[in-house]
C-alpha cells in the first residue's frame, strides 16, 4: 500500500544545478500537486495537474517546471537551483477534480541549495 | 489578507485539557474543509473532514460556520500524543489552500 512516493528524501545542490524531484502515486488519482513548505510557514502550491497532459500554475510557480505524461507520475523540475528554493517539498494527490476528497501526501523531499 | 488564517500559537496545555482552534477563510465559494495534523518534519496527515452540520471523531469535534466563514477544531481530554501542528484547509475547484498551522504542545 505505497500511496504517494517521493524521491529522493534528501538532496543538496549547488546554485545553478538542475534536478528533478520524483512523485508517483498508485491510487489512480487524477489530481496531483506540488507544495513547498518553509520553516514556520504553511504549504504553498507550486503546480498542480488535473490529469495526464494537463498542468497549471499554483501560487509560487517561478523556477519550477512540471509535466504529467502518465496518471501515476508528476515530476517537479528545478531548472537552475537558487538558495531561495531551499525548502521541504511535498507531493500530494486526490481523486478526480472533486475537492470534497482530501489530499494524500508523500513524506517529502528535503532540499538544500548551497 | 491571507486566504486561510490561523492563530499560530503555540498553545501550551496540560494533559486532559480541552483546547479549541479557529480558522477563518476568505473564499465564500469554498466547498470543502479539512483539518490536517503535521508532526515535526513530517508530511501532513488528514485528521478529519469538516461538515456543515458539524462532526465528531472520538475526542475531536469540527464545526463549520459558513455565515462567518470560519471553522473550528475542539480537542477534548488532550493527550501528550496530540502535540503537533494543526492545519486548517479549504478546497474549492482545483485549488486547495492550507493555513500556516497552529502549534499545540500538551504537557504532562
């Protein structure tokens, strides 16, 4: 019963490097999203997807790209890492478009940019 | 104004106490509301959904007041294990908005 799986759990990058945070879910959820959480702050929505081939921006999309080629996977790409992107990143999913369903979270990726 | 506002706390209460958190939201069209619990450096986990008529799950009671646009969470007979951050969540359409959370410390 995997749920939402994120990899890696920890990562340290140098400024300017690029990388992809992986997220996969096995619940056949159509809706997936990426959040970042900074110390003492709430979750801020980066990007979300309502189904394969469909993505949209959230509250803080700059510096990040996403794609959704399959229902299961929703990777988040950092194009050129900056220290301001040091954060904990959470991926979440829920059932089709129905906001009455709560989101299920992965256990996060802790990212440090030096 | 933030879309979802919570008192950040911290709330420091003794074991056995009753504690209540409130949360206000700005989008009157929001359809769904939830309370999540987040332990230090862990992912948020659903505590309970919030229904218009109010709902209870053991020691936890959630209330929704659409007229005043706030939701509440009441925890009775607090346990040490209830120490965590409680996140208020509103959802409508395709966006889910999280509050910054209220920290609770339950002490022996």
